C-alpha cells in the first residue's frame, strides 16, 4: 500500500509543475482534393476475324479488314474484331463511342451511287464496361454508357460488319471510331 501512495504523490507533484509552465500548441490541418480523372490506354486485340489489328504506338490502333467483299459478287463479307482497352475513371462517368461516317464509307464518294450498289457499309458497335453493355448500329448515332461510380479494368469494344446485303462499289473504304471516357461530376 505504501508503494501506491508514493506513486500517487509523485503524480500530484508532476501535475503541479505542469501548471507553472506556459505551453504553446499549434494545429496543422491537412486538406486535399482528388480531381476527376479518366484515362484510356493502348487497345489490345482479343479476337479478330477477317481483319488484322495493329497498335500504332500513340495510344491508338488501326484495324484493316482482310476481304471487304466477295470477289465474285461484290457482296460484303462479314468481319469482326474485339478489342480490350485498359481504362480507369475515378468518378461517375460516361463512355461514348461514335463512328465518324456512320459506317465504312468509300473514300472520295460524292453524289448518288450506281443503282443496286452501296458506298457505305454500316456495322454494329458494342461496348462492355463496368458491368454495363450497350450495342447499336454505326449509323444510329453515338453509343453512350453511363456509369454511376468510378471503375478500372478493360473496356471491351466489339465491331461486326455484316455478311451479305447490297453489293459495294469498288474502292477504298474507311471510318474512324472515337471512344471517350468523360467524368460526369
């Protein structure tokens, strides 16, 4: 018991000394903001049929269709490719994909085409991202996926050109598909 009384007496003594010393205290508050950011990296081919894929080194890619038409009938031959695109967006966002021409369009096409032939080949676009999926024809306007939260992983883009249909006019065909991730908040 005496041992405990001694400790108590020392504690009171230290307490009395603390009251005699002026002490200064400073408070440092830290704050920061993480801004919205969405990033897309260079795509990789996951599956390719009747097409070839090449990453261009600047974060973009080129896909060439091997045989656009049947050489005996000029009817379109089906082709498909699926790309996985590493992406991250740390806020609610939307993903858009749009065709520049509404389909594969003949380079230099002007005016009406010959009767029974076409110079535009619409195709199907599909996006899969963050548990959501959207599909539409390239000539039906912009494809939009809205995502309520941040997400990271591989965005999948699937493109299918039809097999058959209207014969195509001879020439070179091209299009540009633009994919964007944009924060919405």
